[in-house]
C-alpha cells in the first residue's frame, strides 16, 4: 500500500436558513487543503483556533461536479484497473453526507447539477463500457443494504433481514439481492427503490435525518472478448450468496466500488430524540464509536484491531485491510458556530485516518486464527502475572513466539523450546542480577540528581549575573544622563549671562592692574597673586610720586 492509498477530503456545507446570519466556525484557506476551526467567537466548550490539512478541502463555492472530479473520480479509475475502492462520508447529523453521496433526485436517469457521487459513478462506468465494448465485456451490478440499529437489511428486496458470514477473504452478506444494470434508467429505478426504504426521522437538527448506515456496492466484471465472445450474465459470475463462482467465466477481472453513507453522530440533548429515535441515536453513536476505536487502534499500531465488535466495522474491514484497495474519506463539516465541537471531532477523526500507513494493520480474515491469536495473548498475560508474583518482572516480558518463529522461518515449537531454555539457563543467578541492577539503578539515579543540582546552580548563577549586568548598565546610563545634564546647564550659564564687574574701592580712584600689565606676576593662583601683585603695585606708585 502506498501513501496515496488513503485519501482524505473535507467538505464544508453552505449555511442553511437562519445560519446565514450567525457566525461561522469553519473556513477554508486559499491553498484548498487547509481548514481552520475558530472557536473563540463561539459558545462551544472548545476554545482557540485549530488548523488541519488534508488532501482536499471544499466549501460552499465548490459544487457537486468539483467534489466528484477532484476526489471521487480517481477512485473509479482505480476500480476500472481491477482493484476495489471505497468512498464513505463521516460527520455529524445534518452536515450534508447524504447529499454528497446521493445528491438530489434527477429526471429520466440523467446526471444533473445536483447529482451526487452515486449517479456520477454509474455515468462514468457506462461511458467506459461504451468505449471498450469492442474488446472487453463490462458487466455492472448493484446491491444496497442498510444497517439499522444492529440489523442488516436489503434495500432492494423490501428490507429483508440478512445474515453476515465471515470468510477467509471478507465478510459477506448471505442472500443479498444483486441487480445487473444496463442503463442509467435502470440505475435511477433501483436508486428510487433503495432510497424509499431508508429509515429517516425528523429531529431538531435535521428534518430528514438518516437513522441508519447505507452501503451501496457496485460490482464491476471485465471479461476480454477473446475469452468469452458473448457477455455473461450476473448469475454466471456470482452465486445466490453474492460470492464469485470459482468455476465461472474464464479471464474475469472483478472489482468493487463501495459508496457508504454513514448516519450522522448526534448529541441527544441537541437533537431532541426520544423513544425509538433515542434507540436509533444510541445504536448510531455506538457503531461510530467502534469505528473510531478501530481507527485509533490502527493509528497506534496495536497488534489486534477489533473489527469484529460491530457489524459496520466488519463490512468496512476489506477497505482497511486490503493493501490493493483505495479509500476516500469525505469529512462533512457544518459551519454554524454552535457546531464547533462536533466539527472539531470530525476533523480529528479525519486526521487519524490520514495518518494510517501501510503495513500497520494486522487483519484476521479467518475467525479461527483471530481466536488463536487472542488465546495466545491471554496465555502471555497469565504468564506475565505469575512472573510478577515471583518478583521476576524485571527479567521476563511477554514474547510473541509466532512472530519470532515466522521471522526465523522455524517451527513455533522449536522457537518456544529455545526461549524456555534461555529462561531456565539464567534462572540460577536471578537474585544476584537483581541486586546488581538495583545498585546500578540507584547509582544512575544519584548521578542524575547530582547533575540536576549542578545544572540548577549554574542556571541560578547565570540569572544573578544577568541581573547584575542589567543593574550596572542602568546605573551607568543614569550617570551619563546626569553628567550630560550638568554640562548643558553650565553651557547655558556661560552663554546667556554677563558676569558682573567687581566694585571699586571707595578710598582710591585708581584701578587694580591687570595681570597682563605685570609680566613678573605669577599665573592666577588665588591669594598668592593678591599678595605679590599688591606689593609691586605699591612700589610703582611710590616712584611715580
């Protein structure tokens, strides 16, 4: 299985009625692959913005043609190549699942703008049949069933109850009515019959809420003209139980397209379901919950996948286990803000399906093999419990003997004997090994604690150093600011004011000589100049007299 085996698309249905005047929670990005759920502007129990990316994202601007041509049509091409393909829709009630699969009713079997994937698939098949009629016979057959509560009923035979039977290849429905269709008029007629028998109930959330899961199987048989000059009938290709005839027509290539319209999950408090509708809602939620459990088990790569816990998962098992088939999941999202919680759950389910990879599923088609596997698991768990009681849980773990034997290509009994011999050989020094391991564990714990203490001390000192550097930088900046302020104040005082003159002495009219008139005077040194300068000035004045 390549990574392209599973394709996931999401479709946001247009607002309906009063929803046009309410805030929306789901929006498509410009890349046509990203969807955001904004619950901040809603009253839902979730909050924040969640972003998901899928293979395709459609909104109200994408019509039925765009959804089919971009996502579903490649599944038809895969089926015509001789492999199976499955398309199923998932989402809350009233999100548009049935519209995507079945669409609106058309007239005279013609595909219209509102036709869903069902009619468009048949239109492509008949076009291909006409194109290759000279070299290949194409036989197309249709069967439809409904899973109501826990009953499987045939929608093309007056809702006849059917039984499921497990085979090594798949789970088949015994006695299902398979109808060969030749034209679009035949498809339209059988579509009306199947749709008329579907269980539908009006709820507060949806006036035509589907109360059952609907599965439509389109079987395609391709026979080369050189192998069979005449086109065979369906009765020559499959038996009454729907199984392919082992001695049928030679050179037949069989493939199947499954279109699955799952019933919508719902909260009974919002839908207002009571009585029988309550029973139906509980059965729907239970089967969808089992489907979610299967998807989670596959996503977590659990060794056992619980396909047998629900009839729905039994019928869908081939699309997950068959590595040659392709699967398209279309998640349906309702845009109103009060549906943010349900829309977020749908996107998380789709995200899990997107994460499934090849080779991660252990599917049992044989019930006996599945029971043997479960029995071996129980035996391993019992042995592990006994080892815990004996305080040997540090040395023994549950061993998958079958897987080891298959990897080494040796008998299972031989591998089991080898493992038992290894356990017995190391049982003598169990106590010594236990004490040694406990000491090593205590030493590792002490070293880890010491390293943690050193790291904490270093981090604390680094924080103190950073704090000191910040304080020093702040003080330095303040000092520079104060110094700059003083310089500006001194500069403004020198430039803007006139220094007042020293007043003259009252007893003499002579002026004090300037230092520049006395070349013998010392530089301006305060009181020393006054003494020396005054003495020489007096001598000069006396000579003049």
